[in-house]
C-alpha cells in the first residue's frame, strides 16, 4: 500500500513537471512571424479575408482554427492582442435572414458596428486534422464589380478580374469569408435585447450606422464599408 | 497513523523537491563586483565596447556618456579606472550612444567610432567621432578638413565593424534612424561613405546590428530595425543584398532592439538572437535555407529589452543569454543541448530598478572568467554595475584571440572549438547587443569530461586555420598568416 502511494505521488509530481515544461502553441507569435507572408505588399487595409485564408490553409486542429481567428479583426485587418475581449453581437444569416448571435473579436469599437451592418454569416463545414466541424463565418458580397473599389485596399488580394480571387481569399457561395463568428448560434429574444441595449452594439452602433459615410472618420472600418457596402 | 501520514508527506516532498529543479535553476549565478569601479557616479551612459585603447595588451571597457564623459575603464591594481583624460575622447558635451572599435586604416590599432545623437530621428546637430591615435595622442579623424564633407549628421543608434572584402580593411556600418544607413571606409586616405555603392543606403529606424559569418564565408550583416523590416545583408563579393524576407528574419511588425550571433545548436555555425522591444524575442536557427525561431515561451516573452549577449559566464561549456531590460528586471538563460533555453533565476544582476542601456563582456582581469559591465541611463542617471559569475572550482576555460595580418583583432572572424562533445562556434565580436561591442576573444568554458580539443579559425576572407593539441586554462593568440 505504501509503495503504491509513493508511486502515485511520484507520478503526480512528474505529471506536474510535464505540464509546466510543455510548450503551448503561440498563435499570436506565429501570425506576427508570418505577417509579411500574409501581406507581401505590407497593406493590410480591410484584409481580414487574407488572414482567414492563411489560417484555414494551415494544417490545423479545430482548436487551432478557433484560437487563430481570435487574433485579427475581420473588418480592419489589424492584429489583436492575445486575451482581448470579444463583442457579443448578431448578424444576418444569408440564406434564412435569421439573426445569428455570437462573439466577434475586433480591434476597436466601430468595427463591431460595421460588421453588423455590412456583413452576413453563413454556415460552413470544414475538415480539420482532428475531424469535420460546422461553424458560422462572416462574409461580404463580391466587391470585384465595384466601380468605386476603395483605392487603399489591394484589389489583387480580393479579385481576379470581376471574380473573387480564390487563391488569395476564401470564397463561400460567391461571397468572401472575412472571419469567424465565434460561438455562433440562432439568437434567442434575450440575446437580441442584450445586443440592442448594450452600450456599444446598441446605442453607439445606432449612432455610427446612421451617420453618412462621408462624415465617418473613425478607424479602418471606413475603408471596409466602402469595400463591403 | 498520524506518524505514517507525516512520513508519506515527507517522501512526497522529497520526491517533489528532487524534480522541481528541472524548472527553477540555481540561485545566485552572479556576484556583484561593482565596488571595484573607482569613481562610479550616477551618469547617463549607453553603449559599451571592449578594445585595447592604450595598446598595452589588455582590453579596456569603453563606456559612452550621454552628456557625460566617455570612459576607458582599465583594470589596474584590482580596480577599474578611467585611463584616458583627453578632451576629444571624453567629449563631455556630446551625447554618445553607439560605439565600436576596429582597425580601419590597417595599422593594427583599433580606431573607435563614437555615434553621437542629439535627436531621436532625422537630422542631428553634432556629428560622430572616429578616434585614432598618433604619437600617444588621440584625435578625431572626422575633424580633419578632408573628412568634413562626409560627416554623419543623421540620428543613429548602433555601429558595427565590417571587413566586407576579407582583406583586413574594416568599414563601419552606421545604423541611422530616419535617414540613410552609412558605411564608412578609408579610401585614398579619406573617410568615404560607400553605402550607396554597396546597396546599403536604406532609410529605416536603425537599432541594432551584427556582422559575421551568418550566410557566407565573408562578413554578412544582420540589422534589427524599428518600424520597418529587419535587414539580412548577404555579402556578394563585397556588395550586399537584403535577403531578410527570403530567410524569414524580416520580423516586419516588431521593433528590433538588441541582437547577437550565437551557436544555438552547438553545431559549428553562427545563428541569430534578436530581442524585440516589448515584442517576442527571437532565437533564429538556420534550417533548410530559412531561419526558424526556436525560442521557447520563457525566452520569447516580450520585455523592454536593450542589449542581448551570448556568452559562457560560468565556464561550464554551455553559453548563457543575458537580456538587459530597461526599467524591468534583467533575464538570463542557459542554452542547453538542442537549443533548449533554461531560465536561470537572477538575484545579483536582476536590477529590478535598473535603467540598463548597454552591456558588454570581457575578461578584464585576465583570470579566465568573464566580467559583465552594465551601463544605465536614458531617463535616470545611475552608476555602472559589474558582475562576475560564481564559477565552480573545477570549471576550466579556453580563450582564443585571433589577430589579423595587420596585427589587429580579427573582428568578424569565427572561432570553432571542436572536441569529443561539441563543435561550438563563436564570433569575434564586430559589434552586437544594442549599441555595444564585446571583447574580441572567443571565450569557452570547458564541459565535464571534455577532451581532444581542436580549434578552427575562419578568417574574414573565409580561409580556415586549424590548431591542434590544445592545453586548456589559457588564452591562445592565433595570428593570420
């Protein structure tokens, strides 16, 4: 009995050490390291779709995929600090027009409003190295036909002529995937109330989303609006 | 029953304490010997270099002063004392930050480049100094009429010596900030900026720079920059090509600060350490024509880093990496086999209240153990500090001092110690850390049961010389033929 107990304690101690020694994957560092690969021309304006495409093309587990997608703003293309908070909001589902609630990781407040107004969600199924999963992705319509394509955005990132450039961004039903809606699910009434009454997604977004575009001067979202509207 | 339980608890604690040291390494690695520095008043200092300024065969620490005198600290009668009093060297009124020494005129004496900066970025008021010696008098080469048109009047940070042609004629790469990089050489007896001809005249936020055998058999350059990509400048017959993107060391959205060359895998080649300001620190090792960052979570943790140094402080045959942070505790890591970084908890040299701005190593007292001099300043005047590792009695050393054909330290050459246990390369420091330059000696501690020593020196022209039958516990001077 004594021997068993001592062995158990030894095992416990070793397990404790292994846990301490084990190196966790540093997703943020990887995105920083590969930034110049993702944006060879150093222009990341509204280039969330480039991040999404880069991430989904990697050999990921589902957990990796989720963690990477917490680290960039789908609207502005900015990196986000690890452990940043997300915004709880809703978006319209393309197919059903239902409201889908979930968490959105953003670089700054206006991006939450812009993503709510100018983008939609679609359900996407994908096979990761640890199995297939379904999740909601945030999409914008094909911007490649625009006459007023914003000149601060690298058009070649998104478009191959008037078509979506499938080598550079992820194309889902002829819409560009710009990011992931985390924990996406059909909204309940309480969820919608929560979003509408929230200081940011409610009052602030109502103000921002009713301001004429030419009067908006906050954040990179303005460029995104020109791309996504 | 109670006694039995206590016994189990004891056993558990014993087992646990046996395993615990895997992560929390030894205490009291350094001892503080700052008391040997005479007249060690609070001052604003930055870069530190190591050279034999008075040509007596012993190196001195050259410490820059930012609105304070530059110092040349020599070891005399058990004390570190300033040995130069000439005004042009002390230069009390200028604000010196970067310093590097090398023989630019092939006379065997290392000229000293002092980079002055009186503005953060762009055009500055006072130029740099290039101190030479004639008839025991120090003078500034830039003050000679013929050299005035080539003054560096751009704010800068670090400087590094580069023997780009491998002929012993050093040039000086000046990492400017908000203006073009400069590369000074003596041509027709005149100091000339050759940056444009050599593809080096880029504008960036220059911070730290190293030179040595990184990619080729000639002097390559790695420059860690701020607000812009790093440069990895491959030497193509004396001209340079930036290959940082291809080799994946451009680190474009981080802000470089301190850098050093280190044989991280003990495999006989120099890889790159790059400390980023409040960003992930890098331990780049070359694998399949790309550098891979192998720094672990403890090593890469962002900090307010300045200088980074790779050296074997405790003579155990494994290098340590010293990270000098400003207004944040310093850090020390041991590089174990396979590039595994193990943090050594510091007590002395932790400097929780220290405003570290530079640091350099040298065996200043010639006892076979390195001393670490740390300078301080920027936003708080502080005295210098000096540390030495607590070395185990049985630890031994070997120091290799390559001298080029002109009799000057062969900065940028690579020394490799080959034994039954390792193939360990070290650069003869041409400039490294942040604003600093280490002693021009390859210092090795000796491992347990290590034998069959052989030394390879790869000179700056890529040619190699070998020395066999090495006795340890000595400094060996190897002269280029």
